[in-house]
């Protein structure tokens, strides 16, 4: 029997694929490579932690405020310890981890600065705090132009749901304000290759996310018209979408 969280886990797994390259690069940094304990804040259904076991021998802990997500994650990734709690009040002592990280999290929280400060607190001096993906919908580029309404509607819908859709551009400032040193921030790259259109499964996941975001905000017929325009643009090799997604990291001061 399908689990109600299966679709959400599929979406999180898709997002994890988008950040696989930068995750591998950041986990190869000296503080992460030598880590004995790693914490993910906002671990959701465990899509990222499951991937980490093949990349690091460290003990991995995931924290999420949702009990159901933690139970789902535990079933799929029993090697990781999942705890229930809030990022603003992490239930761990100072310096409990060598690395702490988050992934598509800060745009959804009311006080991202508080969460980063807590991540710094529970990370050892000299350890690393990583933010693997924070999008900025204000820099969205999409072609053909007939799809512009889709992007504007999605950003408005996400804002109404509580997202800071332009958090990405603030990431460097947030990391510096958290007291981190040697801060580095960048934007995930985009590549569009001929014949490299998303698979039917990937396209279905992307459309489900869009339609869920826009449910109740756009007339059904208008949404269906945009879906057809998007599908045709993909099939004809014309579609291009780039949403700047920032990553950043820094070291906890010694």
C-alpha cells in the first residue's frame, strides 16, 4: 500500500539529485572529510542522509519537526538516527557535530538567522556549516516567454505559503551574521543539452509540484493551458528554466 509520504519523498529525492555535485564537493572539504558526526537540520524523509552513507563514514543524525517524516525516514534509512525537534532550538549540546548542514530549508522558516546560529552552536570550532541549496525565484529565467505567467504565479503562491522566495540573495549575509568565517557562496550551475529533456517521471514530479503550489490560485483551465504550452516547449526542445539556487558554507570560529 502506498505511503502518503511517497510523493514527497520522490520530490525530495529529485531535489537531492540536483545538488549531488555541490554536495560531493563540499563533503570533500577537509572539515567534512574528517568528520566523525554530521547533522542535517530539516532532514524530511531522509533523501539526503541516505545518500551520505556512501560518501562519509561519519555518524549521521537527521532532525525534523515532523514525526511522520522522521518515521518514514527511519524505515528507509535505519543507519541514520532521526530526532524530532526544531531548528531554532536544536536538542544537542555545543560542539556535538563536526559538520551541520541544511538543504532547501531556510526559505521556509520564519527566522533563518536563528537556525544558522543554532547550527553554529552545535558544530565544533573549526567545523563547517553548509547550506546546500536556497533558491531565489526573483532571478527566474524561463523561455518561451508565454510561460512567464507560470513563474509569477508560482512565486506568489509560495509567498502565500510562507516561503521567502528571494532568500538566496541573502545567504552570504546570513552566514556572515551567524559568525562563520571563510564564508563562500555560489550559485548552482545549469546545463541544457540537446536530447537531455527530463524523463517522463521527472517531468511529472515537476508538474505535480507546480500544480500543488498553484492549486486554488489559478483557474483550472488556465493551468491546463500552461501545462500544454510547457509540454509542447519541452517536446520541441525550446524550454529553458533557470532559478538561481545558492549554496554557501563557512567555518565555525576557533
